C-alpha cells in the first residue's frame, strides 16, 4: 500500500514490507505492509488489541519483528539479518505517559536528546530554548516535571522529540491521558509543529475523530492485519468492511436481504417490508443476508406534518428516545421498527417521545454480507431445482 504527496519534505520515506510479530501463539502483527513518502503524517487506527502499539514499537526498534523488512529512506533498519537499535534509527518518540526524568529539569529533559549530536553547550542551550518556545513553555525550563500539569508535561515530551530534528517522529497515543479540552489543543499543536518540521510522522490512536483530524493517510488495523489504507476521505467514504465502517462512526444498522443490483456500486436491500437503496464495496449475490450500515450523515429528521424528502431517500416512521445538546445543535437517538439509530443531528432539539420520520440517504449507507441466504431465497432456489 502506497501513499504519495506532492511536496517532498525533510523526513524519511518509510517502507514496511510484510512484517510479523508473535507473542507465543498470538500473532500481534500479521503481514503488514505500507509505503509512505517523506513528510507524510500517517495515523494507525484500531481498537485495543489490534496490534498498533506492537507495530509502532517494532518500527521504533523497541520490539524486534519476527519477519519482514522495514526501511527508512535507503537504510534497512530491520529484516531477517539486520537490526538497527532505536538510538541509531534517526527517530524520536512521544510516549503516552510522557516518560520524563523526574530528577531532570524541563530544560535538561529536552536537552538530553541532543547529547548524541556532540554539539557545544551554547548550541544545545539555544536549540533547547527554541524547542520549548515552539511548544509554548519557554518559561518552564527550570521547573521539574512533577511541578507541571499533564498538558505541560506532554509539551515537554513533544519539545524533547523535535529538538534533535529527527526525520521520523513516532507518537504512542500521546493524548489519551489528557482531558477533552487539552486533547483538542494539543492535537492542533502536534499537527502544526510536526508539519512545520517536515518530518515523517507515524501516530497510533483508537480515537477515529483524532485520526481523521490529524492524518494525511490512515491505516486501519484489526487483529494484527492492516484492513484498509488510504486518505481519511477514502476511508470514510468507502469503508472496506463492516468493522471499518463501525469503527469510523455509524448511527446504527438494519438487517436485510440483498434483493436487486442497481450497478457495480449500488444495490437494493429488503429491510422488513421496505426496499432501501445502499452502496456496496463489492457485489453480493441476490438473496444474501446483509447488514445495512448507516452513517449519521445519512439520516435526516422530518416532522410528520412536513414529510418532504427527495426521491432518493427512504422515509421511515420513528420516535425520539433521547436528545443531547452539542453546542452547534442537537444529537438524537431514535427508534424505528428496524432498530435504533444514534447521533442523528438536527439544529433544533426534538423532545423525547416526539414522533418523526427518518429520511435516509443511500449515499451514506453501506451493505456488507453477514453470511448465508434468506429463507425466502432458499425456498425459491429449492422450487427451481425441483422443476429442473
């Protein structure tokens, strides 16, 4: 899998080819391959246990892959015969728990990353000060980590990572220990600073909103496999599986049966007694049991006395079960005869219990096979065989 960008930056090209890592009988990383250009910000997204941390630690050299090849620029850093230790890979890493030395001041923590470069003390002080200024805590140089807030400690960790101007920068879920406000603030700062340095960044997270906000390209991991690789827009608009669609945000699902093919990208699904159009990533056989996955953006709430919709939408009677104010509007949970949907947005807040219609746009609905065929399809097939 390859992703390219127009402007070559100061980072390394990173190529990963068929890497594996086992822990006893468990294969934590299973045949992962990707290739990204210098200056790319890659986010590896996946739930707990998907293998993203093991993959990142293998790229850093903290873990040794059992098989496969990793190349930074033109240098093989890991294969069956080669292993370059972390300190010689030309990278820095920002850890989830900050990993700051409590007996060093902030300035000493940051400057430590420069000791391998054998630069003079004046240059070390200047670059340390510049790194602290860049992350907005220049006045904290003489403080100790335990005297800082969580957000400030994370800024120290970021300053330490960028001070040596590494061509590759790794992030191990660096925002997971911060509250919501600080997470958003630090996300913006990480994005801005990383791109200013021009390094190649690889960042792991389980938070799809964080991934979509940061990434040039996303790799979705599950059970050690790289399930999909592409831009945030590609991942969201064309999920390769039900798992990826769910993990990147859905309102809910309806169970149905594939009843007709519209074209190579669209089909018709029978849900209950209704026929609903949706998209599929690969054609399924008619009669196949299917799951229709519905994005929140596919659902529009319509009042019973103002039931207007376009001919592409399906209109379903429902009622509101919950409502939450989100500042810019309201998110609703609704119930209809086919199931529950959540995260349905409207600028106006509906009341719990309010009747409504759901206008569902097929452009943001996806169909995936669930296995087997409907009883109706099986009975029809049996009758046809009896006549032959």
